[in-house]
C-alpha cells in the first residue's frame, strides 16, 4: 500500500488538534515561562548577557549537531560575543561559515517581529552554504530546490534504503511556500508556542531547499518563540533539548508526516520538549544566582589563584570525585600544596569531606 504523506491529505494544510489535551501541556509551558522570565529579571545585566551567550552558543552548535554537522563551539561563542558586544577570551579569528550561521540566528531572534519573506529565507540559506556546496555536493543555494528527482529522507545502506519521508515535488515548492509565509506573517488567535511548533513541522514537511531544512525549521521555531517571550534574547535552547531527544524527535516527525492532519501528538511532544528546555535554563540560572551570592559572601575571604580556579570549576559543573591528586593535576601543583589548599578551604567552610566512600578521600562544596 502506497504511503500517504500529510501534505497529500485533501485538506492540507488545515491542521487540527485536541485543544483540551494540548491545553494541559500549554499551561505547564506557559507557567514555567513566567517563572523563568521572573528569574531572568533578577539577573544583573552582565549575567543576563552571559546567559544569552551560553544559550545561543548551545542553540547554534546543537542544531547543527542534530544533522551531524559539528562546528567549533569556541568560534561560535566568539562570533556571538562580537555581535552582542561582549568581551570574551579565546578565538578572535573569523570563520565565514560560523559568521553566517550566527547572523541567521541573530536576525531571526533580534528581528523576531519582522515579516518572514522569501528574500529573508534565501539570505539565511546563502549564509548556511557560503560555498554553494553541502559537503562535496553542489546544491542550489538561495533558491527553492529544483529537479525532477523526489526529495526523500532516507536511511540505511545502499540497496537496503528505508524511505522515512518524501516531500512535495520541486515544482510545488513555490506555491507551498507562499501558503506558509502568508500564514506565518498573519496575525491570528493562536498561542505563539503552538505557532512555533506548527511552523517547525510545516516548513520541514515542505522541505523547500536542497539542504539545511532542519536547521532553518528550528531557526523559524526560535523566531516564533522569541515572539512568544516578547523579547529578542534567547534564554533557553530548544535545539539543545532536541539533541538530547534526537531519536524521539525524528520518530515523532516521521509519524506525524505519515499521519493525518491531526497533529496533537506532535504539539504535545514539542511542548514537553520546550518545557524541558526551560527547566534546564531555570536550573542553570539558579546556579548562576547562587554562584553570584557565594562570591558576594566571600568577597573578603582570602583565596589564592588555584583555589579561585577550582572553586569556579566546582560551580560550573565538576564531574567526579574531587581529590588531592585531581586538585594537584588541575592546579599544576604538588599534592602537598593541593592538600594545604583544600584544608584551608575546609577551615573557611567552603569545602567539606565527601560522605561518599572510596579509595581516595574526596571533597565537595558546602552550599
């Protein structure tokens, strides 16, 4: 039996969903959004900028990683910092591809209320593929895909391929995108969180470009989320969360694209993913606030350079058991010096011996 894709349904693209079911997930996401934005307001300007820098760096690198494209995190961070006017240490050089990707995200979020047009989409696509190639393959850039070959999402070895999805024919893309852009630019009574989820699904289903459709779909979703937050700065990363749930992401997309126009399951998954992304940021902001309060409390506490370095590492997420040997290795000092550093911090009630049993004595924060 031939597969009928969602875009082949007679009433496409008139999506439907169970409002009662979705209102539960929507309410949870909205409640968490309110809590998160209140916490963000507590952050000073410097910490807000730091949070935005971390979020955008994660969003850009993780969105590419979802597609198997690994880009240099330090280069991305440096580029974002330049755009935000933040001074950072590290790489100062400029990579053409990274600069382009960063410009896309900055345009999408900082200009979230501007209309999404064909020209704007083509500019984003050109920035994604500055050489006109995807890997070794030459592709159509800054224009809709062309050709008679079907656009398929395929996995598996040659001769044993599995077709997960087939997009509309190339000749239909222009008309499909006119419908999409008319909808996305139209003011209507639909919650922006839902509009973000629908935009993501709709765009990646039309698959208007030779490559980069997933990354641009997530960019458009972020643009709609920026509208939902009523602020141009991003404080949570959907792409980082999607990467954690990558298999589920592709599974729900495939299921939805082969299903009916009832997209309740997709909306529920998207909203739960959104909720988890916010929780991740809420936890990180809580740590940032506690870290700030810690240093304010210990502003007059004498600490040497080694102690400051490792205390900051503990705040930023030190994995494993902190021992004198690890301290000595990180701080580049002898184990005797490491032990003196640790005992000094224990006397100042900053560290304590860990309750966890083990062959080596471990130490942990007193918080």
